[in-house]
């Protein structure tokens, strides 16, 4: 971490009423929690895979165009 980054984080820690070390620990824990939550959201659910999606506008249009008059 550069001196400028360290000064910025120290200012934020002081504003929150924490020491710099405590602030950085809390920030790391929050980042790890977000990473875990993001990984859980990216997994496809079984219910979403079971549902049959309605074809889009152009797919329906092409289907109608291929039907005989």
C-alpha cells in the first residue's frame, strides 16, 4: 500500500473512530464476505433451470414466418 493510500485509509479509519489496523481488518472481512455472497449468486438454481423460457420476439416472429399460409 502506498503512502497516499495509507493516509487515505487512516483518514477514513479516524472518521469511523477506529485504528488503522482495525479498519483494514474490518475492510478485508467485508470484502471476503462480498466475495462469498457473489459466488453464491452465480450458481444456477435448480428451479430456474427447470422453467421453460418463453421464446423472444424475433424467435416467435421467425416461427410464424415459417408456417404455411
